[in-house]
C-alpha cells in the first residue's frame, strides 16, 4: 500500500470574486447614504426619507445581484 502524498488545493481566485462582491455591496450602501443625505434637504423633506429609501433599494438590488452571480455555473 503506497501512501499518496497530500495535494495542495488549487487557488483559483474565487475568493477574490466574493471579496469584490462584498466591497461592491458596502460601497453602494455608503454611496446611497451620501446621495440621500445630500438630496433630502434639496427635496424639501423634513424627515430623512431618501436616506432610508436609497440604501434599502441598494441592499435589495445588491442581494439580487449577489444571488444571481453566485448561482452561475462555472463556465
């Protein structure tokens, strides 16, 4: 019985894909917060309406994008 040496796992860089998706997720939230912060006074809202709506839309769109991107077959 010959012992088979352990093989190293191949590093294909897939972790960088997920790191990029995470950075894109948090970056879009920060940008949408800034846009909402600047647009709320310009729109004349007394309460922070856009500072709530824009980040929530960014979260929803980014979650859909993450689900679609991670469910793709490796081609």
